[in-house]
């Protein structure tokens, strides 16, 4: 395997370790009819099963990575949990410094 491929794989593994695997997972979508038994019906009947994807809620965000500002697709779950370090443009409640 070439050195370039090894470097790309290492970079990809590092991103997966930081932000998790952002690939969608697969599942089924059921089409049903009928009234449930607990509501007085005869029971639900499945009329169709279709494959579907469960996609993560990804947002493109500017963040700090190794001291640099980069843009990445990041799950909203990580942003809400505070696991993403966004770059500070300026400290809140301060005036911009004027040079001159």
C-alpha cells in the first residue's frame, strides 16, 4: 500500500475517532393497516416492508481542529453536547480593538 493511501486512511480514522462515523444506518419502514387490539380492533396487519436509511442530522460547522479553523459536517447531537470547539471571533461583551 502506498504512503499516500496510508496517510489518507490515518486521517480518516482520526476524523472517525473525533466525530464518529457519519454514515446513515439502514432499517425498515412498515406500512400497516387495522386498529390495534388495545383500542378494540382486531390487530395491526403489515401490508408492506420497505428498506430505508436513518440519517444523522448533520450541519456544516466552522470549528477548531489542531489549531486551525476548518469546516466539517458534524452531527447536531455533538454540537448540543458541547463536544465541538468553535473558533472565537472575539470575546463576548467586548469592543473590537482599534489600532492607530
